[in-house]
C-alpha cells in the first residue's frame, strides 16, 4: 500500500494580521478563539466585537483562570467564537494541555478558517498561550495516512490567522517543531505492511531529496564488512534482506563535520524474536520505530529553522522477527566497536541495533549524540507515560536536561548512571551481557549497556521514550502516538546542548 510523504500537508498555513478585530473581520472566519484576563477592564470590552454580549456571558461562566465558553456570532451565527480566560501563571505543559482541549473544540465543526487573538493580557502570558494554541491546532488539524476504500469526506482547516500588532515571538520555532512532530507521528502510525524496512528507506530517500540532505543506506552486506554484528544478529531473522542503518546529513553552509548526531531505534515490527511476545504485547509493535521517527522529525525541524549546527541522523531500521535464522539466547556477537555481547533475551533487540548505530555515529566524532528509543517497559513503570527517561554521561548537565523538559512541555527525568550498575551486566564469556535475567532497573541497565558504544569524550544523552505512546494523548497531542521528543530536542539545543567545553569531560 504505497503512500507519499505529506511534507506539503504537515502544517496549516499561519499568518499574522493587524491587531484590530472588528465584527466584520470576525465574520470572515469559521471559528475564532480569543483569550482574556480574569478581570478584563472597560477598554477590553469596548475593543471586543460583540463586547456587550461577551461581557454578560463572561460574568456568568468564568470563575477562574482556564475557564471558557463558546457561542455562535455574526450573520446567521456562522462563526464559532470560543472565549477563554488566560492563566498568567502556568507551566508549559499546563498551557499545552489546556490549548489541546481548546483546539479540539475549535476544530470540532471542521472549520476551514480560524482566527486567534488575545485582548488585555500581559505580553508574556499571551505570547506563551498563543504559541501553545498554534502548536495544539497544528497537531489537531493534522491527519494520519488513511487506507479506507471509502474515506469519509472531511473539510480541512486551510488557514490560521493571528491578530497581533507585532510579530509573535517563537512562532517560527513553534511551527518548525509542530511540523517535525506531525512527521514523527505520521511515520509511527503507518502500518508495518507500508513502513517495512524497504518502505522506510524509500521515504527517507524522498525526504533527503526534497530537503537536499546527504543520504546513505548501509545494507546488511556493508554492515557485515563494517563488523556491525549486534545489528545483524537482530536482522538475520527477517524474511527479506532489506534491513540496514540509514545515515542522513544536514550541513549548513560551510559546515563539514557533524556537531550533533541524532540516533533512532527503527524496529519496524517487533515480535520479540525467539522470546516471542504474547498477542497483547505484540499488537502495536509497528510503533517500535518511534525513536527513529522522532530523530527524523527533529532533523526536519532543525532544517526548517536553518540551524547553524551540522547534524547527522542515524536510523537502525529492521524488524525483530521469529524464524529459523533468528538470533537466540546465549549467542555471542561482536559489535561494530569490537565489544562482544552475550545475548540473554531476544526481545531486548533495541539496545542491540542502537549499539552499532551509536558506534557508527561516534566514529564521525560529533561533539554530542542524542539517541531516541521506545526501549524499556521498566521506564514506563518508573515514570508512567507522562514523562520520558533521560540518561547521560554528563551528570553535571542534569539541570540543563530537565529544564528543557519543563520549558518545552515534554517532561523528562534523569536517572542514575553510576558505574557500579555494570556489575549486573558482567558476563563470563563475553565483554558484556545484553541485559540482566531479571527486569529490575532494566531502563538503567540498558543505558549502561549503550554507554559502552559512545566514547567518553562525546557528550551523550539517551532518551527512553516512555511518553511516546499514551492512551488519550499527552499535553496538546490528542492521539495515542505522541511524537514525544521533537519539541524537547529543539529546546535542549537552544539551551546549550552539547554542553560547553567547561562541562565536557576530558
């Protein structure tokens, strides 16, 4: 079932128009959303179209920050107007969560045009709320691929206008991250019959061509020559010989060597291998490539922002299948960097493919590496699906890492990475165990395992995407697939990751 990358549909066009919103201007839109302070003054009510009606309703329906109401206004009541009381003091996550609910209400009637503005609010709170609402609208308006033979006709939102007297700060960043998140979610939601290794390679080739990125695909033959035995152990159970590690390269003018490498787990379907998963555990394993999708979405957003950083993206793309050639417990394999691994459980395949992808990325000597993976159930048990786990070889950067989560609304928690955890991965026949036989602390042990494939001189952050999937969505994202990580990555980079030389270990 072929389908094309929806790069021209990742975003609803957004423009800023003059600040004054009149009755006649409001009537041009299918839907509109206005934010007011908890106590608007007389000038605010006079400035609002239909101000007298709104004032009376506001007095009856709004009791606290965050309350809202809606009504139909204009000729033949054709415009749905939502009035919301803005919260001056709220975290980014709280703003995004509230914006998500408002966006879904605003789009419920399938409007084609939408107006967004604030009246009487402080500039800082208004900017934060308007940006959060744009992000929520872009997420809610975006549509995943459909394979229905008779799809239901639905109207698309064609434009979002923001009435503001000055350029909205951070709007470019909001749109870039929204596009990257939509791309990540679109890829993750594709069925495994479409996004198999061959299909994924085709999508990446098209993306690279359209964005003018460097592209190379290391197939199994070349990976064997390179000694990438950890990846090949997982891929050898596949029915087709189409697995491999994709390398995309974004280079701003004048840049050659990468400053940053993004590495993603791209397991297109995970049966668990020889240690076969039960039905319920296997059902949604086409989403086990979300880490790679988040890496691609982050690269897309950085390209859209014309980042001055030279960025590599390494994606370990394969299935983890059952079959006569599939790897098995007690196999010993040798990874790209020479480390020998004693296999314990074939459903711990993510750390195997990431080991070689990290080693290949590190060979290009970037200043920093970020890897993304839906890696362990242990991280979900530790944090639920509201946070994702962060692990780093730069413990002094913990505040930087966690503050990026708070500021972006994609929250992370740093787990310990003490060296004594390695005693649980000691092997009598190889350099390291793939995992422990018991599941306790598996998210930490997985991170310690992966650290063996990143040289100490490279700043490294591993994100275990516990929040990559959550029933009911998360924050401003209503879909179960959240695309968690794109907003986080761009905020982290803006805050100074990779760490400056003073924080980088010698």
